[in-house]
């Protein structure tokens, strides 16, 4: 890795990590100052005089000067790294120091720093753009609207800069937390100027931030963006997966149903909606079985919704798997949930075949157990065909047993034709 890249990464990571600490300390200091001033006023003590109290204008001038000094030092560090100088202990200390100082800048001062770096004569055009983008990622957190305005003002220079799309997507995501409609309008307006930046990542960030507060509005934004199937599918996924409480899941499911009902003519979109229904299960992975299953029951899912939900649930839940299998047997009409039950125990068997087998031994006889046997036997057959066949033969004669044997035969290793033929003959598979 080039030293310049390592330096940039160090500065960015340090600034991000220290920024919140500095903000917290400044807030505490200001609170203490206000408290002291209040105490002084109560006792009639003046809090300062014309000689010691700096005006807001003086403070602003000092901050601007600090930003310009930082720009000079920052450019010097970039020059040193570009020359391939090995970062010794002294240089590393300078990196850490300047990172702390950059993180402490307010939005206006950071803008001065970035503008000075971009206008630097000491760096070539490519290096100036790269460093401006690096600093802009921090600015996107402080003032996303101004960061985007800066990008557009310097679009000719920044358009081809590496990672500029992340500055835009980060800014849009942060802007969308407070004003998602304006963020989307900005995307539409500037789609031609930065087409790559208006694709997946920016869409995801805007939709994700919006959905966290208002899932119904997030669906409205999807419709307004005129997305293709792939991008719409991804955006829907972001809306569903951000719902991480029962209250949020309920609100999101209601909005998703309303969105689906309003777009019945768009078959591809309906398919995308149905596909993403299953991702509600992701938010339930760390929820107790009792709470998770109760939410699903309260949601009153129709057969299609329930099937999509359970398809994803089969690949995600790792706790109380046996209880979920039994729950599926009750949630679905007889025979309708067999595929989900088989998928769930198959996944469980791959993770822990002994636990799955132990549950299977104790499971009550009936359709649920029969579906589970089929999934378990088909999963372990390659590794333990004897045990698999013992379980298969506990199935009552009929379609369940026959279909299980056919599935095993159809998945027989291609390089063992003799074995496949022998198995087919033994079990009368045509």
C-alpha cells in the first residue's frame, strides 16, 4: 500500500474517532462556562470586560486563521508522503495532531481548509482533488447540504476524483435524516452531472435514513425516483431491514402493503415487494421466539407473505429452531409449509446435525415431523447414507417417501453413474 494512502486513511479514521470526543468536551466546557456565568450574575460579579472578552467576529477570525494554518501543515504532510518519506515517530505524531485539530473544526472552518487544499499550487491537480475528497467525507457529516454545494461549485475538478461518489452518497444520506424530499430533489437535479453517484449507494443511503423515521415516505420516494427493478429491489430491502423493533416492523409492513396495493399493474415491482417480505425475519434473529412469533401472528400475513417470510426465516434463525419448525406446522394450512420446514431443518442440519437429529427423535409424529424427516435425510445422505435411509423408511409409504428418494437420486454425484443406477433400481425410481 502506498504511504500516501496509509496517511490519508489514518487521518480520516482518527478524525472520525476523535470528532465525537471533542464535540462532547466542548459541549461540557460550554455548559460549565454558562453555569459559572449564572453564578457570577447571582452574586453581582461581572463576567468580563471589554479588554478580556473577545467578540464573535474576533473568534471567527481566529478560527479562520487556524483553518488556513492547518491547510498549510496538511499540504506539507501530503507532500512528504508523496515523496515516499518513511513516517517516523515524529511524523506520526504530526499526523495524529493534525487529525485531532481537523476533527475539532466547525463546518465553516473545515470548508476553508478544503478550499485551500483544492487551490494549492504545491500539489498536482489529481492529488489536490484526492485530498479534497478525503476531507469532504468528514464535512459531509458536519454540513451535508454545504458539502454538496461545494462539490457542485468545484464539479469540474472533482468530477473524476476517486471516491467522490461516496462524498455525495454520505452527504445525501445525512441530509435525508432531516429533509429526505430535498435530498431526492437534489439527486434528480444533478443526475447528469454525477450519474454514477446517483446510483445504488446514494439511493440506499437516502432510502435507509428516510425509512428509519418514516417508512411510508420512503416508499413514496422510491416511486418518485423511477428506479429500475434491480435498484427498486435493493431500496425495498433497505426499508425492510432497517425496521428493527416490533413497532417499526408493523409500520413498515403496513406501508409495504399499501405500496404494493397501489402498484398492482407493475408485476415486476409486486415481485420485488413479495421477495423482500421475507427480510423482516432478519430483524427477528436476536428477538426471543415468544416475541418474534407473536409479532408474526399479530401481523396476520396472507399465505404469500407468510411463505416469503418463512423462506428467509429458514436461513436466518439459529436459536429455537425446533420451536420455529413446530410453529410453522401450525401457521400454515396442512401441507403448505412443508418446503419451509424442510429448508429450516436442512439449514439446521448443516450447522449442527446432532442437535437436529436429537430434536427429530423427540418430535411428535405427524405431518410436521414427516416434512422435517425429508429435509434432514436429504441433507445428511451424502455423509451418512445409512442413517438417512433409516429415517426415510420411517415415512409412511406414499408420495412423501417416494419424492424424498427421487430427490436423493436426482442429486446423486455425476461421476457415480453406477451407484445412481443401483439406487434407482433398488427403490423403483424410473
